[in-house]
């Protein structure tokens, strides 16, 4: 597939790119080469080719769910300006 000047201008407009007039033939050539490569890759027969590794198949290495810090809620609330029923009271900021 070969792209012409109007195709490149339309693509540039859709992508909100500003391209110099002198650079349009270079862009057209490069984009045409990319599209030709995609066409070649699409034409390859992949039947019988086994799927290789996929990142979503990997498992996560998780640490044990163990408490590592002590409860310091009473200490932190003792220095807070206002506390009620175990909750921090803050000034209303949205009306």
C-alpha cells in the first residue's frame, strides 16, 4: 500500500501533528514501508505455530500476609487536634 501526500496530511491532521511541506514525501515513504511490512507479516501462514510465552501467564511472587507493625492508633490520635469515636475530625472544606 502506497500513501500519497493527501493521505499523510490527513493522518497528520488526525494525530494533531504539524509536518513541514518538504518532509511529507519522506513520511509517505516511511509509512508506506511500515504498511508493506505489516502486509507481509499478515500473509505468513501461522497454522501449527505454537504460542510462545505470554506476560499474563506469569504468576506473582507474593509475600506472606503477616502483620509487620504494631497498632499505634491510640498514640497517633492522642496528638490529633480533634478525635471522636476513633475518627479524626477535620474542618469542612466543601460546601
